[in-house]
């Protein structure tokens, strides 16, 4: 059974990993035209893994990683984790995806001018 301190440490670590995903996203946007398709796929896999883990743990990290890699690592993670899904995590995911879309749109507008 996990203690409160373990849960706090896990949330801090997830926050750090999520921030690393945002830094990877910023690096990928800076190298917009310098990396090819393989580079974009690699960046998307890592960004999905980091941001997914930061949002919802192992299962969401595997889901977003699988989205860009085409692998089926989600099934392996689900076998080791319980299937209890939290509505708050899903709501947080929707909010973060909306903010991410606004961020990308603002970068597009800056790049256009």
C-alpha cells in the first residue's frame, strides 16, 4: 500500500516528466524544417510518452506512445496495472490538449508573420 509521501513524490515526478515533454515539444518546433519525417516521428513518440505519463501515468504514456509508434505496448501496461480510470485525469487530458492546440496555433500565427 502506498503512503501519502509516495503519492506526492509520484505527482512531483510526473510533473517533471511532463515539463520535459514540453521542452521536447519546444525543441521540435524550433527545429521545424531541419528534421525529416523520421525525426518528427521520434519526437512525437517521445513527447507522447513523456506528456502521457505526466498526465495519467503508465497507461496514458503507453497510449500516446502507441499513437505515434504503431506498437501495442498499451496491452502490456494494462496487464500490469488496474483498469480503474479516473474522470479527473480524463478531464485534465482534455484541458491540456486544448491548451496544447492553442499553443500550436499561436506558434503557427507567429511563424506566418
